[in-house]
């Protein structure tokens, strides 16, 4: 037996730990080296290669792994082997190590006559190398003189006698010798590849494995799933690589995939778990939770940024996701983000387009779509109202008397409801004279008819967008009220400043 190196032992232990090897027990056949036979039918130094070669062929047909005598001759000559029909212990161990065998067959030709009347006599022995013991011996002698056919019509030939002798010897080899599990075939699975691992029903699946084999090569390699066996095709360009394709089952669930290896010559069959295929037809359902916005009818209004939080009904791997903001009329994306892998816990939109510039105030549709690893998709939409501008107002003055003037404040049409507006009246010395507050979009205020007064107007919507007209002289409004019809309106669209 050859000595196992430390490197090989570590590799073997790693394979055992990972559980990716198959050592096939039970009915695995021995390996036998058939020596050249001693032939004393000629003289004391006779050697016969023809008969042991035929015996080796017969043993091979029985399923044994055989080293032919022709392969042994160079080794025997190199080691100065002189005596046929016998082998010393040292030479036997050398043969076992060189040719990886555990049994050596020795033989002697006692009789050999190819002419009339033909005859043949053989003695064979099996030597167990490990403990240097003869474990089996048999002799067989057949002669044409003793072979009597019906009516003497069928005369035996030397070839028929030779075949009969060989078959008789081989048939008498004990079964326990033939089925001795000393050097079993070993398969190492180095790679397993399944694409895809999660699929929808009726989708094509491809599985590939890479094998390292020691011993006899398998006659058939298959993948077993859902009670069916699919033959794996060997890839000629890549040694040890086997690939198979099949259609995924209809019913949802987890399907184990097994490797099935067969050695028909040795009646061997082994199964081993490889991986699992998941058939999934259910989309990854979720709802959208909106943060940092105000509910306005059927939309969520915001002015700075909006947060969308997808909440899944069940946790499962997401293969890719997309976040779109659509124009409500054309449904074309004005903003989009598409990424592979897990979807973020929060999606943020700041009212910008794909280039990062702010969009116009108005209605938009936010759409979130996800795909699981099986390709199932699910999407949710919600209406958004983006309002970044502040509300504006029109102010009209109407003279009531020499001492009183009336201001009519009308808030322009705005996308958002008004929270309130506030009017403060100040004298030229910075003293607060009076203040007024209202939640109406149109309201009236009576003020002193004093051209030296200043006013400050602040208008705010529900998102906090606000317009501030600060320290505006009242005089222009009073003069305009005295000289123009009261229907005339003044719009301060260029006078106010926004404060966000």
C-alpha cells in the first residue's frame, strides 16, 4: 500500500467535512495482478504469457480490475525476477504498490499439447499481498482422450479445451474475493451550479456539476428531481463537467435535487443530495407607507422631500427594484431609480427630475416595483402633490373716510389649503399699532388713514410655505384708493420673498 501524504490527508478530511464525496461500499471488485505463468510442460525455465493473458480477459469480464501480465514484464525484468509460479514477499509488496493491487495470481502450466490428442493442465493460486497468504488455489486438467461427445462426432480442439479450462478456473474463484471492497470508486463533487435557484413554474432550469473521479468511471450520471431522472451530458471541452436542463414543476414548493451515479458494470447505484430548487409563483406583495407629507384629498402633499417605506407581507429575497415618478397625464417617468438587489428601507424623492432639477408644482404618481428571485413582480402606486412655492396675495385699498381706509386681502389660487395670514401695522418709529389674523382666503381690514404707517403681511399654507411682505409703506395703497376705482387691484407678485 502506498503511503498517504499529509497534503492528501488534509484534502481528504476537507472533503469529508464538506460532505461532497461518495465512497461506494459493498459490491466493489478487487484488483488483481496476473503474473506470467511458469510453463513446465516445456522445461523448468518455461514462461507462458498467452494463457495468463486469456485468464486476465476472463477475470475482467467478471468485473474485476486486472493488471495484465504484459504490463508486469518490464517491472519484473527491472527487479531481476527470475522464478515464475512463485513470488517473494518483498516483490509482492512492490507489485502491490506499483500497480495498486491487493491480489496477485500465480500460475503453472503443467500440460500443454496443441497437436493430437490436445490436452491442457493448469494450476492457479491467489496471493493476498497484505498478509502474504495464499487464499485460494485450483487446478484443472482436460484432455481430448477423456472428452467423449455423442456418437464421437464432435471432437474437442485445443482451443475448446483451453477455454473450458480457463472458464472452470475463473468460475471457481470465491465470490468474497470478487466482491472485496478494498479500492472502491470515489467521486469528489468540486462544484455545484444551479441556475436559477428560484423559478416560476414551467421555467427552464440548468444544473451543472464538476466531478473528480478515482477508480472506474461511472456509466451514467443523472440528476433526480420530483421523482424524475434527467441524464447529465458530459462536456467534452471541460473534463469532469456535466450539465442537464429540465422544466420546473408546476406546483409551488421546495424540490430537492439529488445526484445519481451508476456503475452498470458493477451493479452499483448511489444517490446524494446536491441542492434544492424553489418553485415560486407568488409575487412579493407590499404596501407603501408615506412619511413627511400631508393628506390632501387622494394625494400626499409635500414641499421638501417625501419618504416612501415599502412594508412587505412576507420576508423574501428581492432580486431587483425600481422607483419611478410619473407624469399623471402621459405616465412617462420624470424621475427613476433602478437597482439590483435588496430594496432600501426608505425611498426618498425631493421633487426633482432625472437631472436633479426641481419640477413644476403639481400632481405626480410615485410607483415602486420589485422582482423576486423567481421573476415574480409586484408594484404599488400613490399620488403625490409637490408644492414648493408659497401662496401669493392681491391687496386692494378702499377709502372709507378721511380717517379710515379699508384693505381687501385676497389670497391667489393655490394648490394647498391656507393655514392663516397675519397683518401687522407699524408706525414710522417702529411701534406696533395693531395686528390682524385670519384663515379666510379673502377678508377685509379697517386701518387708520395715515400715509406714514407701514404694514407687514405673512401668508402660510399647510406645508409651511409662506409669503412675507415686510415693512411695506401704506401710502401707495391710500393714494391709489383715492384716485382709482375701487375695482382696481394691486398684485405684489414681485414684492414678496419666500422663506422655507
